[in-house]
C-alpha cells in the first residue's frame, strides 16, 4: 500500500507521526557537536526533542537540526509545532 502513495502523502504521514520512542540520528546541526548524535526520543515539546543517548539525556532544538529516523530524513524546522497540533497540519503543494 505504501508503494502507491504519493510523495505528498508520505510527507504528511511523516510530519504527523509521534516521534517519542523512536531512534534518531542527527545528520546536520547548527551546533557541530550534535552531528552524529544517536538516541531514543523520550519527550517532545514545541521547540525541543529530549533524547536519551544511553550516557545522558540531551535537549535538541528542532529548528537547528536535520535528523534521520529509519531511512527518512526530517528537517526539524517543519516540526516546530506542538505534537498534538501537527495532526491538524495541512501540507502545501510544492
């Protein structure tokens, strides 16, 4: 079923999903020390992800990072809303 979905539909699903409990890897960041950081997202607010790296818990500002979950790259800028408000989001055609 997912093979038949348009890119637009896939984008909507990725932005409205819950990220808590998912493993993430930071691939780009305004703060170079966060690049390559891996961990489990344990909490999410409008502007932050709290990530458990196994050694410590860190806070990442969403609009400063591009991260990877599975094989999907996600720009944190597009997530700067409360998680519960993203469900109502409409994605503009690009």
